[in-house]
């Protein structure tokens, strides 16, 4: 005689109560925080600085898990596949949830496969030139490039990177031509810029600061809505007439898709509490990062807008990368 197995389906109201009860006990074990770069860099420092303070607010331990490789693809895939219970989070940034989705075919959907938790902050990009370039300000540089078509080249940290796309946006809006020279990272790109093999670049401000202080490169403009306190004498592109020019090296927190709303709310509110602390602002200033607290919805909207911005540019400039 065959034994029948009955599956009892819980009513939606009871499922909701169960999820709420689970959320109310959150977090009751350590939280894994995936950082999609190797240990020791600026992004890693940001993650460890934030989670150290975040853990104290939540009264729980964050375990930082560095997963480098594939420009953030490996970390993003592992995060998307993790249980959506709030115990696996990732430090998403402009590459994983901005420029890469706009220029590459990825094994993950940067919007559908993740739950936005909140923004951490961002640092602007800065237009820098070799110290020997005969242009002392932005207008002189534009005039110089227009007068020397095909003789001015710019470096980037790689095809499809923010440094690449920001300069392509600049070229589009100003109406100039420069040859793109992609490198495997920002360090070799700076080496050739200072050596005169290239003449310009659009790196993140944190990466540019040591070279600006040395005098080997000169800053002409920064992205963002307002001047940055680290370089108060450098005007914004908005001031210089490029209205709506936006490019930001940003960092935020995401989790797998489908996380409980109450867990997301708790994580977001506690993260924003951390971001408002004066000592954190001072610590992040080392990487020229300014805290940018957002609600989960605001962060979700920001990600969508960033992907849309760079996708449009990639189409306009015919930028499509295989991997």
C-alpha cells in the first residue's frame, strides 16, 4: 500500500509572519561581506573601515571575504547565488553595477540579481594632464587638443573602465578627438602619463592625489556637482560649462535578490548611522571618498541611472567588449 505524502501550504499571511519573526532575530550570526578586489587596496580599506563600525552598531561580526577576479564578476556571481537571508553582502561599485553592465555581456544581471542595501560614498574623477602639456587650464587644454588632432593620447586603467568611459564622455561633449591607450591598471597608466607617452587621463581623485602633490601631473577639472575639499582650487566640469557631466567612482552594498524587507531596512538604517559619524568621514577622506547615505530605493535608482548613462555612451561611441 502506497503512502501518500501531503504538502501543507502556508497561507501568505503566515509566511509574512514567519519572515518578520526571522528578521526580528537578525543578525544572530556573523555576516559575510564580499569585497570584489584583493586585500590591501583602497576599496578593501573602505570595506574594512565601514564593516568594523557597522558591526558595532548591529552588535555582530562582519567577516570580510576578498574575492578578486574577472573585474568583480566572480564576487558578483557568488553573491547573487548566495541565500537571500542577509548573511551574505557584497561591496558593489561602479564597475560591477555601472560600467561593466554597460559594456560587457555578464553572467549576472546587475539589477535583477541583487538587492540594493545602500550607498557608502563616492569620489570624483579628475581630468589630469602631463606637466609638460602647454595648457594651464581647462579651456587651454580643449584648444590645444583641437589644434593637435590625433597627436594627443589618453591613458586608462583598461577598456570599459570608468577612466575610459569618462574620457569618452568628455570627448563626446566637448567635440574633440584623442587616441585611447588602455593599460592593465591605473599604476602603469600613470607611469606613462608622467613619462609623456600619453598626455591626459581621467582617474579617480584618490589615485591622482600622490601625483598631483608631486607636480608630475596637473589637475584641470573634477566631476561632480561641487568642488572637492581635497582640491578646492580645481573647478568642476559643471562650472566650466559641461552641464550634467557626471562620473563617480562609487561604492555601495548589495545582497542577493529577494532579501526580506525588514532585514534590508535594518541594514540600511544601521549603515546610514555609521556613515553619519564624523570619524568615518575623516577615515574615508584618505581615499577622497565622501559618504553618501541613501535609502534602498534611492540606491536602486542610482544604480539604474548609472547603468543607463554608461550604456547610452557605449552605444554612442560604439564600445562593446567581449569579456
